[in-house]
C-alpha cells in the first residue's frame, strides 16, 4: 500500500489513481506501535475495525500481530472496489479520527501496499 503521511489526509485524494481501481484489491497496512503502547494501538485499531466493517465494498479484514515483536501490526483487507477504498474510505470520519488520534500510540504513518489476486 504505498507510504504516505498522516498529515496528507484531508479533502484531496492521497492515494494514486489506477485505471483498474474499480476492481477488487487486497490492501496490506503495516503499523508500528510506540514502545509500551502496543495494547493501546491494538485497542484503537480494533475500535476502528468495528466502524470500517460497516463500510460497503469491504469483503473482509483480519488483524495480525507479529508474535516476536508485538509492536508490528498488520491488517489484511479485501475490498471489492479499489476506487472506493482510495476515495470514500480514506476520507471517512472514523478513519480521519483514527489518524488524528494515532500519534499517541503509533511510531509513525503506516506502510500501505495494494495487491491483486492472479
């Protein structure tokens, strides 16, 4: 999912457009929690997932944690419409609130990558 800064959010699109964006995509989101704030990060991400799970086009989302390094957190997301993910989802109030609050428990912005099933 490409690198971007939390401060890049707002009313403009922060993710690149692609002609195939209306197709399904897999999104991997990698977070690094601040030392000692791993549980705070997990709790905040779980609260976000409750809201994201109500969005259209989401086909599934799974939270993973590295058992050897609890600060490494990974989301595996399936979306049936990449344009929705890159547009309306990225501008949703609940995601914007998470981004605003995340500076208290994340070490920096997430690493995001997009994948297609072959």
